[in-house]
């Protein structure tokens, strides 16, 4: 048995043994397959023990030393047992288990929670422990009285940790929390650590994680306490009361301190410490740690000459501008950044993405003095030895040359009065910091030659800070860090412009409601640091310029402007939208409305791949574009070998206008943007899901949000926005990743979405309604501009013609509604099938459309309802999905085949044989298809979740024969495939080749086309009718030698004659 204390944390159980030689043990909830329980191991005593099985344990602080954590796997171990047993001495085990249960459940949720969601789930567990009731028994003097009826709930901030608690002010003292979570819940007693109000120094308003709710209290003994309040109002109340109770406290004594500094009543170090305090910098918060300048540039000589200006760093420049070559890189990058696109979610241009003060930089310097902080930040590890703080000279050199290193210094470099004056430079704890790649053991920091010891280094550094040269130039650095050159045009002129989120007022987290955005902002601040609060609005006077005035910035924390506008903002006004005719959302058409928008002409693109449980399901939609034929002819489509798989690996997505980007929506609620070259997912978004009621027990119902299928997708003509729908409607900014959402845009699932023009899109739903919406750079209007409710059944699919005037809407009862987007009315209703319409598409002229029903019949109709053609496939070729340009139909079957059919008039009920079956089809059912507008690419989605992209390659000499030999191992099959291509193809290729070559001297060759038609392909590629397998390598070599210089666009007469020679003498 090992005695100790058991601590319950939100993600684990911690055991701290009394014996400091034993390690502290952490048992993560996520490694417990079953929640801890109570068990009896001694039947005689019937004592209950806390018991659980844990697959892994983390060991830390063994022998009370801050070594890297040991992650020990208990599962399948022959040495360690997964069974852990505790006997609770002073606590009731059932109370402990009751507290554990919700925490264990939270760690075993299937979905990964962001910080905001986790706080929301933890609230029912933690809130009962929060109380604002003050216990009057804590008053120690009969004259003492509380100044508030209730406490102010606060978090006490220390490096990397928060301690929740409550604060009360009395007329004599203030009380702050120590460990709120360790109090006895049953007694509702709060433990306070009091401090005399008269011992408080000047309180400083502060902000924490960009929230304007911080307050730092400084005591006379150099202690400081940093608090984060629940609201700015609570913070301001406490601050005002402190000033009222203690009349000696000053709101702002900056001018007085400036006067003392100029008259040398305070040192440079004291003045910089004061400015850091006033700017909200505190040692209690690593994201706002006090910042001090590099002042010395000489770390190589044996003697430090403080009378030589070359000894010092140029204090008029930020660290990023000290190296001219590196600055040129930053400036070039700045000019290449997009500007003026804040409304679309892009940040304003900046010179430096990293900062001069971040938590990582602070711990870089303090790793020897506070190793526990780095272990906490680095997940139980020290940083790599080569990246640790090892040398003063090397660190300064890195700050001059490394593009990602702009750090300034911390107070420890100059604080000669600190009790830890040498500890941060010496490895007094014998920490195991590792060995570098040069096999050098990391120990004490290497000092400059002019420093005899760590203490001597700090003393000389302090001496340099206080010397005359630095005193005369320190105001220039103050202008960069705390003054008017901190931001704006002056910052840009001084090469001192950082990423916008590092500045105070750039974002107010109290106003950010989106949990993803909030977590993103907090992570940015946590990782990349914050710029100090602005103190001076005009140039800071030099130390020698006594009497020169300076304009102080307002003392109060600046009011934050709105978060940078993005498409994630749901609009409630139309100020940022293109001007359109106003129309109320009514159920019937309005004769006073006229839209008449013109859509721009686009080349082909793809969008709208959806996926069901077994794979992709629904149509791959082309983006809004000018309708055009795919450009296929019967001859082209018969050449199955002309289709080459250009993307031989799996994707979760589809194709863009330039055919380099693939978009996908799926039934698991995800939207993804991937590269068609390598399949890498560039952006993704998971929809929140749909609300549904789930039974819980016998009488209670629980409302849950479950992932919903995303069945439709379309992309705007300018390729800036994607629209997709499930139970909700989403607008995704493709350049920035911002998402706008309209919750429950329809009463049922959205089944179709099409962009009409640059300001409108239309949707349909299973609820039987058609809705027209407006959008712009700022997002979507929250209410539709028009609603049509005249359809008498559920709607299943949607398409819009090229000029945005007509929409086709398929229904569950087999009808297709022709909807006029100008008059917002149904102009005709076509009875296309007796079963539900699965997909439909306008023809290239816009006068016809082709649709496919759930009975797997594809039919073409005129807009007035006249039948044009019907495709009834043979049983083995029954299509599961279809896309068409009006002349050809592309279908995917249950056996994984992709087929091309020619649609023509004739017997509408006759069975048709497919024109061609394209190779490289799927191993499972093909459930989604699309074709680029120029017919050069086919993208297909399979039931196994894969996406294949087949591209039609140009008929160049060598390409086709190489592909044929690759596709068919038996060269007899190659010959058979060429024969299938047929007589007509041979004649067309010969005529086309001669025409493009501009050759007129070969009339005799053209006259022989009747003879050579059937072997035209073989003739062109040097393949004989009697070719045998052993000739495969020779064929390839011969093709390369003969034809690599020319293609169908060439005009080499010699090639024609040589081809004729092959015909006559090929055998």
C-alpha cells in the first residue's frame, strides 16, 4: 500500500503519494474502457474499494525531480497490471464515483469536442461547485464588513493554469481564491487567502485571451495576483471599489513615472517594468509576459565596451528589421499578400506572422528555472536539445537570421535583485535536457566571453541597459513596443507590423459566439503571443528631452471592433449584397417581380458529389455555366481505350473548373475540397447535424443533434463560394474556409441547390417547397426572397439553365416541375415517370432535359413535356445514376461499370446497347457521375467511397498504343479492340489527319481509305494485324521513334509516307 492523495481532474484521476521518491501517477479516463466502480475484495470487512482497469498510466516527478513524463502501457504487460485499486480514507466512495461518472463519459464521446463544447458539457459538473455566497465567518475583525452582497466569480491566472474561485472586498481586506475546486461541496464553504487592502499597490486593468476582464493586483512585497472576471462589468466594479477604499491608489501615474525617469529618479529597468505593468504584461500569464529589449549586439569579444556604439543593437528597429536581407523577404511577402479582402475572411497583410513575445519564447529562456511549465506545454517532454536555450550568442544570431525567430528578452536578463538571478542560466537541478546532434550535453547556458559567470553576465547586461547610449535611444524602442509605431501606418513605415490578431482590440472574445472561431482565436493568442496595450499615441520623449509632452493612450481597454467580417456571419441586412429587386417571402408568384439575371459563361466544372452509407449517392453536378455539348461523336465514344484514369487513388471528393480541385458532400455530413493531382484534402467542414428526439427510459425524451446527410452541392460561377444542404443550408467560402449557416432553411432535408447568378441561389426540399435566396460577400440572407409552396409532393432534385431563367425540379411522384425564376411560377409540369425522379439535367440548348427515375429509366423531354427519347438498358447494364448533355448519357451500374450511350430519336421503348464501357471502373457500384463541359473528364463516385477521374487524352502517336498494351495483356485483345473501333473511325481519322497536316500530295493515300479503314488505327501506330505478344516491346519502341515528334496537329509529310509504307510492307 502507498499512502497519498487522490485528485479528480476533468480528464483523469491523479494520485500524489506522500513519499516524494514515488512518482505522481495520472490515470487518463480515455484509457479506461469501463468507468471506475466500487468493489469488495475482503468479504469479512465488506470494505468498498475504488477500482478500475486502465490501459496506460503517466508517471511524473519521480524523486521529486521534473524529468520528462513516462508514458507506461499497462495493457498486455507481463510486469504491470491494468487493475488499479484505491482505498478512500476520508471520503465516501459513492460520492466520488458520482463525480467521476460524467467526466468518464465526456472522455469517451465518439466525436472530438472543441474547448467550448467541452466547457458546456462540464458545466453541470462544475457549476454546483461555483458559488457567489460569502461566508461571514471569514471576517476576522469586528470593524470589517463586506462591500458586496455577493462575491465576484473569478479565475486566478498563473502560468498555464487557472484556479476558479470567488473574490470579496471588505473595507479592510480583499480575499482571493486558493483552490476553489478543493472545497467541501456539502458545506458550501469557500477558502480564502486574505490580504490587507493597505498592502495593495496600484491595480492594473488587463485583458486575458483578448477578453477585457482582467485585473492584476500588485502587493508591496513584489507579489502579484492576476484575475480574470466573468465580465468586464464585474472587473470594473472591483477596480472602482479598490480605488475608493484605498485613496492612495492611483488610476494612472504614467506622466509622474516619465518625469521620474527623465530626472533619473528611476532606472531604465524600473521604467520598463512600469510600462510593462501598465500595458498589461504580467509574469502570471505567459501570453502576456513582460518584454525587454536586446540592447547588446556584441557577444563574441572578450571585453564589453559600453562606450562604443557598435556594441549596441539599433533600438530604432524591431528585431525583424535588424537584418536587411531578411527584412527584404518579409517585405516581398507582405506585398504579395491579398489586401482589402477582410470582408471575405482574409486577414489584412502583415510583415511578421510570429511575435516577439510568446509562451514558447518565455519558456525557452526559463526551462532551467521552471521546467514544469515546459513539460506542461510540451505534453510531458522537453523540447529537442538542438532547439533548447544553450548559448547567448547563438540565440542572438538566430534572432538576426531566422525567419521564424523574432523574440525579444525577458526581465530575467536584467534583474539583478531577483532571488533566481542565476537559476535560469544554470542547470542547478541537474535536469536531463538531452544531447544535441553534435553529441554535446545540454547543461548550463554558454555565456559570452566577456562574462565570467552567470551573475556577472546579468550584472553587465543590467549595466548596459542603464548606460548613456541606451538611455538616449530607449525611447525609440518604446515607440515600437508601447507607442505610436506599434500599429497602423506608422508600424508599417517602421517595419513593425504583426499579424492583426496579436493587437489589442482586434477581436473581443466576449462577442464571438461561434465555438470554432473562438477556439481558433484563443489558439492563435496562446501560440503566437499578444502585442502590449498601447500606452502612447505620439512619439515618446527621449530621456534628455525633459519637459517634452507626450500624448497618452486612453487608460481603459479599447473597445474591440467587430470580428473580421466573414461568410460565417448570418446577414440580417442587405447592405453588402448586390442590388436586386426586393421581394417578400410569399407562397404565390408576384406579377410585379422581374429578375432577368444573366449568368456568365464558364468552362466546365464539377460539384455536388454526395455519399450514402454504402458509398456515393446522388448526382455530381456541374457548376452554373453556359450549357454546351460534351463534344463527343459516336466514333469517340466507341474508343474505350481513349479514357485514361488520371487519378489512380481514392478520394473523398470531386472536380473544379480547372479540373485541379475536387469537391465532395456526403451522408456523413462532411464537405471536402481535395486536390485532383494527389488526393490531399485541402479544406473540410463537418455539418452539425439534424435535431431529433431519442427515447431515454420510459417517459423521457432527449433531443440530440445527429450528423445528417448532405445531398446536394453547387459552386458559384466565380468559384468563391460553395453551397450545400442537409437539414440546414451552408455557404462555404472556398478561399478562406469560412462557413455561413441557415438552420432549418426548410422544414425537411434540402435535396437540391443551384446557384442562379452572382447574388442568388435556389433550393428545393422534401417539404415540397422551392425557395430563392440571396447571398453576397458577407453571407446569406436569413430569409428567402421567395417561397413557392404549390408542389403537392416531396422534391428530390434540381437544375438551372445557363442564363438562370428556368429551374427544373424533380419530385417523388415522377413529375418534373419547370419553374420560371423570372416570374417565380411553375410554367409547366411534365409527367416523366411513374416513380421518383432521381436526377435530371438540362440539355445543351436548354430546350430539353434528361432525367432518370428510380426505375432506372432515362428519358429526354422537351420543356413542354413532349418525349424525345427513352433509354431502356439491358438488365446487365441497368444504370444506378446518370448524367447527360442531351446527346449522350453517361450511366453507372451496380456492377461498377461506367457506360456511354447515344441518345437519339426512334423507338423510345427499344432496348439500347451501350456505346462503350470505359475501363478503370469501380470495384463496387457506381453511385455518382459527372462530366466536364468540354467532355474531356469524367468523374465517378463508387459505393466503396472512392472517386475516380478519367480523362480523355488527345490522339497522339504513341499514347493510344501504349495505353492499349497497358490495358490488354494479350495483344490479340488489342487487335480486337482496334477492330471494334471500326470502319467509320478509320475513315474519319485519315480525313482529319490529312486536313490538319495540310498535305495534298497524298491523294492516292486518301483514295485507299476504303481498303485501310478497318486497320487505320493499327497502321497509324505501327501495329500489324498479325502482331504477336513478343513484339510488344518493339511496338512501343517503334512508336516512340517514329511519332514522338508529331501529333495530329503536325504537318510532317514524311510521316504520311512512312505510314503508307507500313500499310504496304507491314507483314
